[in-house]
C-alpha cells in the first residue's frame, strides 16, 4: 500500500515524522510504539515534561470557564495573575508583560517597542539595532533580520530591515584568541561594540540585542564573566537600550528564573517564550521596564502593536500553572542539582572523546560540540550533516536531542543540545547521556571516524 501523503506541511518535504500519540513525564510516545525520552524538551520547551497533571487540571478549569476574549475589549484573570508573577518585583526593573504567541512575536514586539520609545522621547533617529553573529532570534522577517546567521538571512535579504548589524559573539571556543584571558576577550568584544556604535553614530543606535546563553545556533554558549556588564555599560553610555532574548535560556533553564541574573545586569526589554508555557500552550512575552512604558503612556498613550491572540486566557492560565509548579515544587534547586549531574556525566562520557571538542552549558542547558580535530578545533565537513545524523540515530534509539550548528558565518560547529525537563530524575539523566554517547559513537563509526 502506498504511504499516505501528509497534508501537513512539515519541515522536511520528503519525510513525514511519526505521529506523537501521548506523553508522560520526560517521555513521548510515537504511533509506531516507540518511547522517546525528550532530552531537549523539543527545542528547550517542555520544562515540566509532558501531561503534568496540575497544568492539565488548570487548563481544563480555564477552558471550561473562558477560553478566549479579545484584548481590544477585555483583560483576563490568568493574564493579570501571570504578569504579576513575572514583573513588578524590583523598583526600576521590568514592570510590564506583553503576552504573545511565541518567541519570534516577542522579539518583534521588543524591536517595535524600542523604536516607539525613542520616537516618543524625541529621538527618532535611533533606528539601528546591533545584534551578534551566530545568533537566532526567530523566523519572522524582523526577528530574522536581528539574527546573526548569514546563511539563514541570505534568501530573504531584500525583505529584511537594514537596521541591524552584527558583532562578534562571546563564543570563547571559536572566537577567543590563543593566549587571550577572559578579561582580554571581554575587552576586545567591548571595543568592537563601541566601534560599531561609533561607526553607526552613537545617537542613532536604539538597542543592543543578545541571548545571555546562546541556544540553538551555537549550543548553550555562556559568556565570560563581565561580558554583559561591559555591554550594558556601553549601551548606558550612549543612551541605547539593552534587549535580552531569553526565549530559550530563560524561565529557569539555567537554574535561575532569568539567565541575566547570573550576569549582574538587567535588561530594559526582555523576550521570553518556550519555558514560559512549557509547551502546554503557545505563549511568549515581552517584558518591559517601567521607564519605557511610562514614556509611552505620557506620550501617545498606546503601544502601536498587537495580535489577535495576545494575552490569550487559556495560554496565560497554562503558563501560570507551569510557573506555579516550578515555584511550589522548588524546581530551580532541582535544575541546579541535576545540571551538575548532567555536566559531570557529559564530562565523564565525552571529556576524552577524540571528536568532542567542547562540553558547555549551565543548569539543564548543555551541548557537546563535535570536531574533526580537537587540537585545531577544526569542524567536520558540513556535507556530512553529522548533527542531523546524530539526531536521527538517537531518535531511532529512543532519545530526542536537538541538533545545531549549521554553516554559521564560516564556522561550522556541529553540536547537539540537551535541555531535559526540570523534573528529570537522576536515572533519566544517566540514560540521556548513555543514549547520546551510543548515538555519537555509532554515527562517527558510520562516517569512518
Ligand atoms: N529567540 C531564540 C533565542 C530562540 O531560540 C527562538 C526559537 O528557537 C526564538 C527566538 C523564536 O521563537 P519561536 O520559535 O517561538 O518563534
């Protein structure tokens, strides 16, 4: 019998993935009977695993009360309560939440809010945004312009805003020079950002945009100590805003609610998504500081932006339940503890591996990077599509992990990202590392390494 053609437009137009028919805890069940341990939470989404009973109960309650009301007419209790859990806790800090349907929308809103803020302050010339190479901020045209993957942007170049330029990321494994200390590396990156401000004209820059821990494009890359403080200082000196993208690394993923708390800086605007709703509903948010919103309130009085499904009551109720579970069950302590165990096991399994050049991450957000030669940090030939092969091999053996790297501005860094649910047990963490080790070795053997 001929295979049934899926009318769903999947990422691959050649293969249809198996249907997922259920889930429980860290596991997903496929229609073909396979049980897959969701070691990357999809793409760092499922922070509570699957079918968490308290989240499902909260969603059922909200669905039976009020699923949707348009924000042109109404607010809702779940939206108000979710905003109260997220913002307004520190004087002068992030004070308002703007709920959207995902990460790209949160980034779009962040860019537009920054622009509107400066227009209403009487600085309409602040039109430039500086982001970083090897970054991903979403797939809509504005977010794509912000992202620093040249190959991803190239096909759409004529459609993308020219308002974005990109500087070197704080990616020590590839960007730090031999013999350079962390402090020297930070100073060099700061000098580059300063030079970019000067090139554009310091009073034409609206914001610097970065991920505190880089997720999909580079694979759990943390910045050296002092980097974000240095970036913040440059923004402050020139009156520009700091926008942090915590779509992947935020909401507890690194062992603390916001990854920027570990950097000793706070953003003016922040994008969150994925772990906010844990995949139970599509939801993201832009968080904004009081000074930005107060300026607009005193000016035009309205943020010129909006979506049909913003502050969706059912989505907000699901996210509220996810955040309640994380707080009530003290899961961030668990993320720190399990994260140490994950790091230790990755180091044991891959620390001396001939083809693993780097093991990096924080909390329950880790990646291994594969290299053809450890000494020179030479990447494998991209044509081998190693990261995709490892993903497929792992999946066939019941492990979901997230491949990344791609041809990124000349740097090929095959990496595999792990972002297990915060509820993963010690045994499940062991199993993840074991299965990943087997997949990596099988694939390398099959490509004659
Ligand atoms: N920003 C970062 C850092 C991301 O990792 C992603 C998605 O992977 C996005 C933005 C875009 O989010 P979404 O896919 O929900 O639109």
